[in-house]
C-alpha cells in the first residue's frame, strides 16, 4: 500500500513519557504519528527524577536544557549528586563520565508537559480523551479502533502501532501477550505534603529496625515523604491509608511527622512484578509500563521506560519513512528485552534488602552502606547500571572498550560541543577520532553525517581507534583503528537502505 493510503504511519497508544518519546523520535525522522491518550492530560504520578543517561538522550535531541530549566523553575535547586541503592545512601554520581553527573528532582507531570510541548513543536498529533477499544492486523498494517471524549467511535489505519498505555495496557491485552508475574506482597507509602523539604540535601534516606524512610522535594513547597512501615507493610491494603494513618506511619518510622498539616496526596505502591514475554507482535510493539511493572527501587522505572521508547522510536521512524530496512525493527526486542530483564534483576536485588528490617538484615545493609557502596568501582558500576549507561548492543569492526556502548561525551569540532550533540536530527554519524579535517570530505551515504574531533581523541575507552560509526541513539555500531577512509558502506546492511533509495527518502522528508 502507498503511504498516503494510511491515516498515519504510526499510532502510539498513550501520551505518558514513553509514548511521547517514541512519537517524538518517529516524527523527527519524518513519520506521521498520532498519539491516542485516554486521559485529558498529564496527571500526578509517582516518578520524580531524571537520571544521567536520560538527560543525555534528551540532550542529543536538544531537549535537555528545557527540562533542566523547568526543574530549576519549580524547585529552586533540583540537583542531587547523590542517590540510593536498595534504599541506602550514598551513591555518588559525580564519578560518571557524563555532562550530567547527578540526578534531577522533577515530578513526572512536569516532564510530560515539557515533552508534550516539544512534540507539538515538531508536528506531533496528540489526541486526548481517545480510548482504544480494538486493534486488528492484516498483511499491510493495523487498524486501531477508539472512542473519543464525546463518545463517538472511530478508527485509524496505520502501518504500525505502539502500546505505551501502562500496566493495564489495552494493546497488550488485545495482542494476547502473556504478562506473567505476581501481585504486591509488601507495600510502601508516599505522603506528598505541602511543606518545604526539612533537610539541607535533596535526597535523604535511612533505615532502622522499624522500617525505611526517604524525603525529597517535588517542587517548591511540596515534599514527598516515603515510608516502608514494618508494622503495616504486609497488610495488603487495597487503597492508600488515610491522612491520620499515614502520619502515624511517619511518626513511627521517621520519628516525626515533620509538623505536616496539609497533604497534597497519599499514594501507595508495592513490590508487584510483571514482565511481558514479547515486545512485538506483527506490526505492534510495546514499551513502558505496558511491558513491565515493578517496585520503583532507586527511582529507575521511568528512566528505563524512556530508554525503551527512544530505542524503538528512531527505528520506527527510519523504517516508516523508507530510510532503513524493515529488518531493523527486529533489533528492538533483541536489544531491549535483555535490558528489561537486567533491570528487573536490579530491582529484586534491592528489594531483597530494602524490605527486611531484622537484626541480621540491618547488619548486612550497614555493611553495604558503609563498606561497599563507597568503593569507587562499586559506586561507578551501580551508578552506571541504574542510569542505563552500561547498556551494550551488538557492534562490528575492531573490538574496543566502547563497542556497543553509548559514545563518551568527548569534545568535537564544529558547531557542536560534544559527541552527545551530533545527532540532534536523529541521523547516523561517522566520527573521525584522529583530528583530521572532515569538512572537505564527502559522506559515504546520504543518511550519514560526518564529524571529527578537535584533535586526536583523548579518552581511555577510545585508545587505538581512528573512527567510529554512531547510531542515532549515540551507541557505537562500528569501530576502526584507522581513519574515515576505512569505513565500508557495505556494512550498512540492516541499518540503512542503499544509497539511491536513501536519497529518495531524504527528498520525500524534505
């Protein structure tokens, strides 16, 4: 079928962070995307942080500074250079090789607002109060049925559909994707109180033989107090406690109710764990919480959801616009499902400690906190894992320390500051590391931008390398010990279409 016979190239079901990021990437590549969101707009939610790798992702598309500006606007000082693992401090993010060696404290609702603004500016089409009711696939694409806010039924014809519609995902359920796991066995509680953070540092956590607690700012005048109360965590409450019960938990575990007189919201969350067995069925894909549900240990849930959506979005955009072969989409599940399982293992490792408060467990936690977490190698490994900086994908060429990883943020020549900034339009990049002048060189392919370092690259992970081929997400897909002349366009099988077809795609986009 011709592209114009479809209402959209891609329908994304959901307009939370995952849905917005996926749509942004596809629209950036030139795809026609419609987001169907059953909500009337962003709503209050649990997530309250942005981690280093997610900030790098947003920087690579020119969005990070807007998010940071909004965070400073609502917080005053949203930067925390320290984090938690298993509820224990301190993790020191300043050890990371990134322009963002910290965690940004920012409510998810504000992140959604900024991402929605950015998507609208590049031509995104988000339709609120549109609930998906059906989905059918055939040889040429997918038909998505919905009911809008006025109760009127409709449908959209698209080449692909993405389910980014949360734990109760309609898309996942319609597709019949198995979602094995278990319901929550232990409960934690958030008390979002209308007071300023009563501590000097933005992240504060502790444990004792009664439970675990944490406090961090959501915005000026609004602080989140988190509590795991040993006495009540196994109660299996179907709904959050009322204000009196929540304040009693704070007094019992935190030792004080902080003088709270006004509460914005009380929510509860548990250690339920579910994971979809597949991320793709035909023309349909799943991202975000439609794929996995888990305890939000260390606040990493939304971070990995965004990274999943980023991985899928640029690939869908490239394929839907004829810039890349359809086989590229197979790599989404191949790359991200192992990362999802690795993340769930990280969650289990943390909850195994965080929800235990007996004498032996507290002795072990004290040892972790005081002896292991401060070790530089341990600290760096945990910070990289929690951030997603350790994700490594398949690559080719000369074996190197950076192969398959995201490219380190080394300085580059020309209009950009670092290697993180080279793909603002979602393009592939061939980066010379020798210091050669690439301005007079011709790209070997219309979809590949050429770039170079200011001088020979000075970074231990790049030792012995002369050039690298970067994917649109900044991961290193190919490496060579020689300069750009060693790049072989034949290795593009699976990444980009032949040169003539790619020129046609460029013309169509513009």
